[in-house]
């Protein structure tokens, strides 16, 4: 017996892994599991457009590439923290307000 499996994960030109045929990043599914503690079934309930096969494929890809994806997740959180600090910076807000008033 021979089994054929469709590729469930695509890597874009920036090295970001996506669930094939969707606009969902593998990291998004992984974060649902890691931060929310959701099972694949709960992830499916929360994101019904994803099949259980796609969710399991995303998690499998994560576990097979955990070091690299954990680094991407850390970078993502670092970028988010940097952007939040810029937005909360009073000088930045003053300059932004100045730009809004000059337009």
C-alpha cells in the first residue's frame, strides 16, 4: 500500500511558514497552543476554516523546526515590544501629532 500526502506547509521568500492555501502562519497556530494551552481540537473550534490535518501539520512542522521557529517567535515579540515602546514614547507621540497637524 502506498500513501500520498499533500504538502500542508509553504515557506515564503522571507522564510515564514504558512499553512498551505490559507492566510494563517504556522506560528499563529503554535502560539494558540503555547499561550492559550489549546489542543488541536480547540484550535479547530476557534479557527473552523482550518482542518485538523492542517493544524496537526503546523504543529508537526513546529516540532520538527522548533529552534528556528522559537527564534522567529522571540523576534516577533521583540519587534512588538520595540514598536510598543515607540508608541508609548512621549517624544514620538508629539512628533506624530505634529505630522498629523501639518498634513
